[in-house]
C-alpha cells in the first residue's frame, strides 16, 4: 500500500562511518512518523548515470557489499514485511552494455538478490518481454510502469504509478475496475505540499500511495498532519486489504460511486465480499 521511492545513500538507510546498512533504523523512522511501509523502490541509478561508463545495473553491483549486500538488505526488508522494487531506466543506452538484453539481465539480478519487481522509469507500459524473462528464470516479477500501463499490458503487469488529477468528483481507477480489483496503483505526486487529495483518491479507489520524500536529493518531507493521515489510511487499507478480512479492497465486488452515499458532495466506494 505505502511505497516510498528512496535512495540507498540516505543517511537513515546506510551509515558511511560503520559501512553498514541500517534497515531497522530506516523502518523505525517511517513507522514512527507515518505508520510504516509495505514496499520500497530502491533507487541508486539516476542521477548518477553518466558520470562514467557504468550502466544502471552496475550501480547495484557497486553498492556497499555488492550484490550480496543488496541480497542481505532485501532479506532484512522481507523479514519486516516490506517488498523490494528496483528501477529500470530504459533511456540508459550510452553506457557499458551487458552481455544480454536488459530484460534478461534485470530478471537475473532480481532473482539473485531476491527482489520482487521493478518500476519502469518513464515507461508508459512494460513490455511482455520483461514478464517472459522473469518466467524464464522462475522468478515472476511485479511490473510497475511509471506511466500507469495500457489495456494490453494488464495481461502481465498488475501495478503502475498514478499521476492523477483531483476533480471535485473523484475519478475511478479504470485499470483496477477492468481487472476486478487485481491492479495496484500507487498514487504519485512528488512535489505535493498537501497530500490530502492524493490520500482521498487512493482511499476511494483502494489504491496505494507513493510516500516519496527524497526527490533525488531535494527533500519534500511529509508534514506531521499528512503523516497522521497516511497512518490512518494505511491502517485501514492493510486491514481491509488483508486475507483475514476477505481482501475486500482487492475484491471483484468494488462499486465506485455507490448510490448508497446520498449526502451531497460525499462520494463513496462499496466493497463486497461475494465469498462470505
């Protein structure tokens, strides 16, 4: 539900003095401020790409501890219930080339380190070749294009960012509706100073939220008021989206703009569990 884009050089995530990752400290800070996260987008690539011949995958290989260090960090995050996404930068074409296609290299590296998927930077959708490459190494991946996705790609991509608008009458997440609840969007508004609209749209649609603060070195921190709103929305999403609650927010029984909300200027979704 809650997913920050973050950077492994953040001082709360890595201690340059000890040379150790500080996953526990990082997660404890987020839990204290806004209730914690469910996944993260681990981003060591842009803005560093281009200073030498290293490609985007090399920036993971040269993280402290190398790929084994990344694997250990990923295992620590998994132990805390946090999924790990990598970025994929398709515009990285002027650097050192891999001995295989990007699709094959990315799938192999994510399998090696235990990663759960990737965010397709600048991509309107993620092509089928990426999904097939993950199946070929027996490590199916979550595919999350920055541009949200396309109808065709719903056959293999179940995630996407949501650069949404916020009219007075809430918009409906079309991909979630078409897939009968099996699509997870993360609403993204990196420069927002007030996150109320973002969170209301996410809650109405049963969608996630990108709790992004470090925008490649520019800090747009979550205010205490927004942090408390995130905590409350996330708590409800985790409860009503969990298997123990019937996975209501992921169910096919979603009725956006239910007519049962009869008060003027109040808009509601209804979630049904047809199994019980």
